[in-house]
C-alpha cells in the first residue's frame, strides 16, 4: 500500500513519521533473550556484584553475570509493565523481563532505550495483571531515523538525563536538609533560641516548652467519616480517601464519588484546615501518617472512614504546626510504634491519637517554626519545578 505523504511526513502502519525514516520490526534490528534463565531471585542479592534487573528495574546486585550490555531490559509484567531499563555493562536478570540486544550498526542503544520507554508504546493484554508477550516485543514497529540522527537524538537524551539526575540529587539533598531541620525544630526549637533543656517522657525539650496530650489541643473530638459504596466518576458526592494523603498533604482532587444524605454530608464535610490521619494500612510505615487540607475543596466533599479528622484550637496551636510536627521522624516513629496489627492491617484508634504526647512551644515560636519548614518546602518545590521543565 502506498504511503500517504503530508508536509514531509508519511503515514505508516504504526505512526506518522518523517520522510527518510524507516519502519522496522524490532526483531530486524535486535536480538532477544528471556530473563531469569539462571533461576536467581531477590534472595540472591548481595552488597556487591553485578547489577540485577527484575520487573521493578535494577534493584540489587548478584555474584554472577548473565549478559554483557549494552541491552534494554523490558519489564513484561506487573505495575511497571512496559518500562525499560538500560544495562550498559555486565548484568543479570530475574524472571518477568525480556532482554533486547540492539544489533551493532542497526540502532543506537540509547536511542532504542528511550524509544521503548515512550508512553503507551507497548500493547498490553487486557487482564487484571498487565503483561507483554515476548512475541509483542519482537514484532513491535520501530520508527528508525538515519544513524547520524539517532546519534544526535541519543546525545540529546543523555544531556537531559544528566541534567535531571543533577536536579534530582539537589531535591534529595534538600529533602535531607528539611528532615534534619524538622528534627531540630520540633525537639530543640529554633536554633540558638534555647539554652536550658529538661528531660521529659518524650525526651529532652526546651525548658520553656510544655508536654501535652493531643486531646488537650483538639477543637472537637477526633472523627472518622463514612464508607458507602464508591465509584470512580460522577454523579455523587466527592469523597476523600487514602489516595488523597501524601507527604503530609491532603489533595482534594484525587476523589471518588458516593451517595449520601444531607445529614451525613453536613457531618462529614471536609473543610480547609482539617488534618486527616490514616487509621489503618498493611504497611506500618504508612499507618498514622497524616495530610493537611490547605484549601477549601471545590466542589465540596466529605471524607471516608479510613481517615480520622482532627481540628485544633486556634488559640493554642498555630496553623499547620501539628501537621508539620506529625511529619517529623521523632513524633511519627514514636506514634507508629503503638500501632496494633490485626487481620493483615496495622491500626491506630482515635483513643491512641487523643492520648499521644507532643512538645508544645508558645504560639509565637510555633509560627516561626512553621515559617522555617515552609521555606524548606518552597526550596524543594522550586527545584522540582526545574525537573518538570
């Protein structure tokens, strides 16, 4: 069938691509090997050795090398199905990956890796567990520029990857600095502010601070929402759930929808300034984590019974002080140690929250602490915007 030509591009069986490019099956420009032929598992990982690739990527090392790169390792099953990883030296694979070896002189390995990582590149079987068949990999259509253009594109990809890695390292450093700052602020106060400290049931704190229970500063009792049958799309009332809580924040855009009466809506309505605590999770590191709702939800929404809502007395607690303190390792790890396990879940109760202790500075210092943590967050957000760009 003749190609359709339009403005220097031609339409192919797979895509619209520039004139001068070729369309090849992947099997024409690469060879293949199944992963996991040595029968290794994650239990064979060690501190040093050769990179090992599983369906989750390069996440360990083993004593023996199976292949010699460069090669592209394609995850063929699971949550990262279709994700590709570039293996440039000697490496080994676990099960559930396919290894693609670019033929020398046919395709640039770095170009091919980026191409195979393009969003929605791979067809996936429509099942509950996504997977890619080896035959799908071999017969995939590859739009192939001339070698010189491949090299130019690969160099561009390398430059962008280098810049992103550099900025991501800056983000990690800024996050470590924030963690250290919070440890200081919520246990010792503003640096240089306090010279006298006292020993308490939660450790050493400034002499001017008080040790209080959470219940003493609550503006109303802890309250968990409702759990009617939900759906992904409207109609219905938006409801906040576990997926809305991340990194100390509550995102009111990640909602599902439920049918509730007016009385339930009024009782469970989410408001700006609410703080939600995750009361149960299969992973102990997530149970009791919290998220602060910084904006008034629009449209109005409610929250599920998997979340416990807290509101604080404004005359005693500065806005965001306890939500920020809740993220500090000193508080959160102590609190999570009291979680109880049952039916595969780690659980925290409203009683656990009410009885938990924390160190309270006077309100003026609380506000200064909040400002310092916000400045650290703004610094991280600024660096992350560079990654987006």
